[in-house]
C-alpha cells in the first residue's frame, strides 16, 4: 500500500471520482459488506443533486460557507483506491469544525489505507485550514469503520436510534468527533 499516492482532487477530475464512487457504493449492503451509506441496495449510486453540490463545494473558497476538499489515493496505474473529503459544517458559528466522508475501494481494504487517509485529512485540517475538530456520522452497523475511527482518535459523541429505514431494516446513526491537536 505504500505505493499509493494521496493527492487533492481538483474539480476537473470529478467525473473520474464519480465513476469510482458509484462503483464503491455498489457494495453498500451487499454480500459480506455492511451498509455504509444510508441508501437502499438497489439505489446505491451517488445522487445527481448531491454530485452537483459536492462539485460546487470543491470550487468554494476555504472558510466560506459550503467549502469542500477531496483527496484520492491512486495506485501506480492511476486507479482510485480510496477517498476522503472534508466539508464545512452547515451550522452557523461552527467554522472551527468540519465534517468528514471517506471510502476505500473493495480491493484495497484492510491494508491501512483508511488510516493513511484519516491522518492525511487531519493534518490538512489542522495545518492548512486551522480547524480544531473533525466530526462524522456513520451507520452504527458499520463496525469496521467505527473501529477504524476509534483507532484514529475519534470518540463517539452520540447515537440516534432508528434514524433510517432502508430495505425494510432500521438503522441507528453514530456521531463521532476528533479534536485536532499538535499530533493530529
């Protein structure tokens, strides 16, 4: 996994990212993979309206409402192996915090890429953006992700029971946060 390069994705590369993301989402709730997005199995594609908002956030200046930054890890052939994004909190007076989203392609899981992506984002958030906290939400059934976040210094801050009803199943939503310090 050390040969994977993490790079910030510019808006021009978004269509390549969207193809990767749709493939990634196709694993949601299928086979041995837990639900990791609040989407039904048969509709696990990135919605067009969210893709437009995501892309607009990449063009929004840091520190402005609606900003978003995205990094991808690529293998030697240029294939996207995983991603991580940070975005502004929608709440007023929360500019010292951001929200995190991430995913790792099925062929690159369980090799430390998730930890590398989290460390990369935390360093950027602290050093380049001057942020103090990173927050995230994760489906409570996604125990591999929760374990990864805990190993990376995130702490559970709450859970909303029965937040989603997807494919006839009820899902709780776990909130987690990490305070950024000098070590990230």
